[in-house]
């Protein structure tokens, strides 16, 4: 595991769980910040957590996690679009059909992908052992795995540790559980928000892991969201799908999509709010709160991008359609040449121009502008003067940079979030299995 | 500029011009190998070359080249599909309309892209100064540039050096001209083939530069092909377009497409063969000879991929259609995670499986096989036994590796050629302009 390089003596990794946070709620109507902490942990009524070592990874690192609701929760999920789906993804998709879930068992160190029938048996065995020990139906337990692809899961080790996993359940142990799903992550990713809903207050807390194989549809490898809100199942699924579209589907680290990507939301209704439905006035605030949590987690994933030293927002404005804006943003955000230039702190906007031009969108090469933060480096498809280029050279030394691309073809706009491509990205990934 | 890393003490860069060559003509009906050399240079009847320093690059490196035919030649060209096209590309596309060309002037060190009207004037001035000094019509001179995007061309320096450039013309100076179009290339790329055509012999000699921004449509940044064959213009254009499809459009280094990609072919008819037309029996042999030259140049570009330590052929078999095969091959060949694993000599086939799964092709996750050279690492979507994985660990230490993917869905197949993603790729590109 490699730690992110630090530019200008200051880590960009300040948005870790429990640390102070500079990027706020971007004007959303939410009252919470990093969320209420109790005993150093995040508290969501009715949820308990556990994270232990089961010997899946080498050494004593935590690698087995449990997320548990004291009552069966309404559940929604979104899974990888990769045709090669890991066994736990296939198992969860079947178990999700009834839209109820009470526990999620997850391991790191092994993805249980490309493992055939044995993988399917192992995934079910992992969930069923948990259900049995908890005394709940097997269909209420979901399962997730992350790590190396193509190796059989050490299922006996895992099953033998389930009692201990359950024995450690605590409403204050979220940090243990999050730690147990980390792979190349260099910091845990947790975000909690709350808001009023009628005379009640609801909370949404999300955790995520992921630092590589990050590319829309989907982005993060694993993300579990827990809320005490009462909400109808179809409504929860729609809120999740809509939220994914503007959060995890807007980030990219390396253009690779994992076999295991999973986002699950459990809503246990302990807040006793009026049940949220698609037609109720509470739907929009709930969806916006969910977006707020997922956007922050998505940004944390990018900031923790393998070897990343810079967080880059690629904002495209003045496109004919949002689809056009996304194509252009994606082309720029996924360009290795653009990303290595950022790593080298070289304001080489010609590479951005080339990426815009190859996006497949019929842009006008004589009208587009490029800005690095507030500094125009390209106007009308041409470079600006040396004074402005000099300013851009300073901008690119920062840890957080916004690339704004103005196409002057319409009114549609979008943003994508990415990071630079560093020597450490190659190092991390050249020897991941070794 | 960085030199390629050398694995196992042996450079993969053995296919440089003038060096002995291990990869032959792959059974094509051609008699030539690296082509006949005269005085350490490649000789094509009626063509002359020059390469000098004009001070565009720093230092004394050659950066200005001239390719000249003693008689006006039939010309064909293929240009970048990038919407942001460099000025010389725009100029050439107009001048190519008549299908005749007698000289190509080309510079490295500056791409003359994103330079607006001034760029257009500079590109025309560069060509017209050459035409004037050669005493030929301006419309017979084409122009190419490669290097940094977005800086004005030092046109006065270039124009002032045109007489000297012409003064150095020689039929034995191809290596000077090739050197003058190199940027991050670590070796010159030249390939010559010849074959009988009736009672005559024709030659095709191609030169290329390019090591980054390599991605289909198009691949290389600049490629000039000279032949003494007599051939109709439409026929030459079709042969070129068909040849590009199976050569430069099958390679990728970093997924980026340049603003300057240009392939030009000049056929001056000095071989006095019966003029080749689309209906003549000589068309296929000519096209195949052209493919042979361009395929070798395309492979050289990949072998010289920025920071590359390994040459990788991704071969997809058993696809439903060639389009499907290409999607799968492209997904694997462009995966940063796959490419870094090769750099790390880690036979991490799970990443190949994930790239296959995210290609957009509806593959069957339970039937695909993956082989590294002859060693099956994945059969029916699952890993093979430890003995075979151990063999794969040895295969991946080699400099040239074929990844064969069998989809078992049909009979279509294709190959793409790529290289690994190394620490040096990042280094080369982080500080390209500095």
C-alpha cells in the first residue's frame, strides 16, 4: 500500500472521516456537517457494526466487516455493469428482489470474482453462516467482497470467524467495520448528514472503499449507506439510482470498472418519520441528503485515487446537451496525458485541447475556452498571453484544481471529478498482488 | 527524453531501422526484408531527403525535414479524426484535393496546433517557401508539424533555413530526415519492402514518428510513405485507407489521439510498372506490401511507446463479430490496470477478465478463456491450476507477450498491439514541456 504524495508540504487527504473538512455541503439544505460522533464513532439509531481480522489478508489487518440493523430494513442497491460480475454481486442481486435486508457481511483481501460455482457457494455460505449466527433468515443477509480477482475465498477461515464478528457488534464500532473493507485505500471514507423531516430528524451515514478501478458505471467498489429514515422501497431505489447518477457516475481514477462494484442502502425506519413515498414532500429533501452523502464519499474516493497528489474537477459548460458535456468531461478526465501533466505541474493545456477534440462531440475548434481555476489559458481555441500562462503555472501547483471548459455551443453543463496520474499509481498497481 | 527500460538485460527495441530484425514478413508474398540499403541509407528511386537543425528544439538536434520526389507524385493521405486539427493538417487536406505532391516539409519541436489564423499562415508560409526554393508550384508541397501544442511556430527561423534544407537533399539521407521528425521517440522508425510486379520491381519505404498520444483513429503522429510504383490516385487512397485500418488503427499506447496525426503516401511511378488500378491484378499485392510496411512501423511505434518495457499483442478470438472482437481487444489494451500489471510482471489475469467484462460486448462470463502466450491462465471464466499460473509468471517476464482471449461466441477475431504502462511513461509525460 502506498501513501499519496504530498504537494507543497500539505496533504490533500484532509477530508478523511473524523478530520476537519473544508468542503461543505455546497448550499444544500442540510443541517449536519460530518455528523454527530459518539465515542469517536458515527451513530445511527438501530445500526451496529463490527470489523475484525479473519486472516484473509496477510498479517493482522482487519478484513471482515458486519453492518447490522436491529430490525429488518428496507433495502436498495446498485451493482456493477461489468459483464464479469463477482459471486457476491450475483448473490445480492437475487436476494435484493424482496427489498429487505438486515445485515451485510463484507470482506477485503479477496474479490471472490471469476471463481465459478465454488464462488457462488462460498458467497452464500458466508451470508448464511451470518444469518444463522444472528438468528435471522438467510435472505436478509447480503454479502460483499473486494480484493484480488480469481482466487478462491478462504471460506472456512471466514465462517469460523463469524461468531467473533458478531460478538464484537457495537453501535460505536463503525470505524472498525470501515477499516475492514479497505484495500489500497489510505484513509477510511465515512460521511454522515442529518436533516429535519416533519417533527423528526433523520440521519444518513455512508461508508465507502475504493481507490482504483474507478470509472463511471460504477465508480466505487463498495459503498454501504445506512439511514434511520422510514421510506418506501421503490422510492429508496429511485433516490439511490438518481443519486448515483450525479455522484459515483461522475468520478474516474483510471477508467477501469470493477467486477464487484456495489452500493447498498439500508433504511430501518427507526426515526419514526412519516414514511417517505415518491409523491411526498419529503422525497426531494431525502434524495438531496443522500446525494450530499454520496457526493462527499465519491470525492473522497478520487482524493484517495491510487497515487493521487491532486484533486481535479473537470467542468464543461456551454455544451449542446448534457450528454455532450459528459463526453467532453470524460475524455479530459480519463486522458493519461492530461493526468500526467497535472502530476508534473505542467499547465500543458494543449493536451486538454486534444482531449476535447477527440471526445466525439462536434465541438468548434475555434471557439472553446479553457480555464485553470479562474485563469484563462485558452480562448477561442488559442493560447492566451504569457502573463496568464504564468498565472496558470502557479494554479497548477495547488492540490485542488478546477478545469473549466467553455464550448459556447449551448447551455448544458456537467462536472466530473478525477485525480492526476502519478508514479505512485504505477507502483501501487504494478505490484498489487505481490 | 527517456530510454525504454530493459527487462532481463535485453532491450525490446531491436527492430530499429538498420538493426537486425526478428519479426519477419509474416508469410506475405514479399521478397524484401529491411530493404536494400545503400550507403547506410534506404534508397527509393526518384526520392531525396534532408534533415537539419533549424533551432526549433533546444540545442543542435535535427528538427526540420524534407522528403522530395524528383517528379510530381500521386499522393494519398489520412489525417487525424480529432476535431482540434493542427494547422498543417488543415492545409494538407486542402492541398491534397488534386492528389499530387512533390515534397513534404516537416518539423518537430512544435505542433503548430491551436494557433489560429497565424498557424494557418505559418503552415502555408513554410510550404510555400519550400516550393519557391525548389521552383515548383506551392500546391505540390505538403507540410507537417509535431511537438508541443499551442505555441506559435518560429516561422522566421524555419523559412531562413529552407535553402540549407534543400541544399542538403540526397537520395541517401533518409536517416537524417527521419531523425528530424522525432520527438520522444527513442529510435528512428523506417521500413522498406519490395516485390515484383510484372517484369518490374517496386519498392515501398515508410518512415514514422510517434511514441505517445497513440490511439486508433489514428495511431501515429506522422508517417510518410514513399514508393516508386505507378498507381492511380483513387487506388492509392483506397490501399492506404484499407492498410491503416489493419495497422495504425490497431495500436494503442495511451488512448490519446493527437491533433496532428498524418499519414501521407507519395507514388512517383519511377518503377515504370503498368499503372496499378483498382481492377488490376497488381492491386492486392501492392496493398499487401503497403500493409506489411505500415504494420511494421505501427509495431515499432508501440515498441517505442513512452516508457514501454514490453510489447503486448492482445488477440481476441471466437467473437460474434469483428466489431465485438475490437471492442474487447481495445478495452484490454487500454486498461491502465492491465498495463501496470504487465509492467510489474504480475500475471494478474483478473484485471484482464475485468477489462473484458467492461468492454460493452455481451460476453459470457462463464465461457471465456485467457492465455498468456501458450499458457492458459483462465478457462471458462475461472483461474487454472497453480502449475499453469506458475508458468504464466515466467511468460510475463518476457519482452513480447501475446494475450489470447477466446470468447467462444463466434468465429470473428482481431489483434491489437500495445505496451505496458511504466513509471517512465509518467516521468516522460509529467515533464514533457519543461
